[in-house]
C-alpha cells in the first residue's frame, strides 16, 4: 500500500464515513475547500495507486476505500 497524501487521507476519511460514494458525494462532504475537478482527479489518481476501488457499473462511478481505516492507520504508523 502506498502512503496517502494529506488530501487523499481527507477523501479516505469521507469514504470511510459515507461508504461507497460518487465524486459529487465526496466533493459535497469536503465542502468548499476543494474544487470538483480536483476531487475527481484525486480519486482517479487514488484509483491508480490502489487506494480506492471504482465501480464503473453505473452511470456515475462509485468509489470506495480499498483498505479499511484500521489497516491504513496501522500502515501509516509503521
């Protein structure tokens, strides 16, 4: 597992709280601090880094964390 950046950790915290979510859901939860296209690009990068999993089965792609919050926290501590 690659170490997530601070911005990626913010997104992971949203996904852990909300569960599987669209980019719009994640962006809304982050508030005004991040633009929609920035949120989308971060999620795309996180997919490439295997930090999140993308379900392309619906019109709006659904993202979810690839690892649990506990697993990620343990990895960051090491």
